[in-house]
């Protein structure tokens, strides 16, 4: 099998985890090659995500590293053996590879923590809101490209209502809820109603960070946690190329930031509580107040 020219994020992450195991074992590339009965160049290609590793060799390396977490090793085996194919495969030539990586990560998520200071999170957007954002984007794109991006985003949203949906917790700054896209109040009104609607799902939590709250964290991010938390990934969007962070320090840092944002944000939207039962300022009340001028 030839070497991959453009490995996916999953393949690169697997290689990074293999390198972590090797370093945990205190082995050089040559020594790890001996442990797994393979040549040194193959090890380098595995660690760069350009080729895979058999379950037997992976378990041999894990044993040398003294890795006692069979759950973690089993997850690595599954990561290595995954085909990478899913509904997103139909968009392979229509959207950037990084978005395909995001969809694959979301498909395997148990928990997703999202902070957005300027926009409604993609998984919570209406078609109209998403289309308005893409049409007014800073990156030049054709109408066909924008349409494909919108459809791809709407397909991604189905993860929240699938057979085994992850828990999705979003903290959204109030600034994101004031944007008048394309000068159309109906777009934002529909989006605000959508936030209330989705908050009724048992696996969706929506909080708003108000203007009169603490100074917000300036960068949006999403932390995607699979069954094995060690394999979590933080996605930090960027106009040129999004960052995919999987090292322990980054995961801990962004978990801490999200915990702070969750603490200082208003209580979560709870559409099941009657208006008169709200004894304090909360996210639902703020969203409802923003709805009135849009009638």
C-alpha cells in the first residue's frame, strides 16, 4: 500500500498517539521498530500519519510503554482501522478537507463543548442564517461553493438527533444574537426561535454570556470529546486554516476556559419553565427580550 499524500486529521492524530506511546516507553525510533518487528522508515511514516499500523504491532508498542488502559488502546486500534467513510464522503470534492475532519470527529463524539463570541454555533444554525453568513463571508466563493457549504452544515446538524447523539453544550456571547444579517430581522428571529427549539432536546444545553458579564474569551472554539477523553480534540476556527489541537495541555487549557465561561454565563435556556417561574435573569429571558423588536 502506498503512502498517503494528504492524511486526514484522524490519521495524523493516530500517528501522534503512536509517537506518544513510543516516547512514554522511552524508545528511540530504532528501538520501537525492533519491538514491533518493522523498519525505522515505517515507524516515521506511521507517526506522520502517512501509513497505518496493525493492531498486533500497536499492542506490542503499548505493552512496551506499560500502557495499562485497554480502553485507550482499543480506541487507538479502532482509530487505526476506521475507514474514514461516512455521509461526509459525498462532499469530498465540494468542501475543504478540514470540514470533513470536523464531521468525522463529531460523528464519534460523546460530548461537545462550544464557545462562540460572534456567531451562533454551526450545529445550531438555521438554513437562512447559515446561508447569510456564507454569502457575506470574507473568503471569496462561488454560489455553488456556498450552497455546498450550507448543505454540509445542515447535514452535520443531524448528529444532534441521531441514534446516539452527543451532549452539546454551547456558550454564546450576546453579541452573536444582535447581528442583523443582510439587514433582515426575520433571519435572526428565526435563528433565536431555533435556539429555543433545540434547547428542548435532552442532549443540548444553550447558555448566553451577556454584555454586562465578565470580559469574554475572544476566540471561538469547540472541544470534541469521544468515549476516551484522552483522544479529545479542540478545534479553533481560522479564516485561513483551523487549528486542531490534541495535546494534553491544550485539552486541559480549553476545558478550563469553557468551565469559566459556563460559570459566568446566564443559566441555560429551559423552555419547559413558564415565564412567571423565572426568578432571575437567564438565557431564555434574554433571548425572548431580543425577539420582541424583531416582530
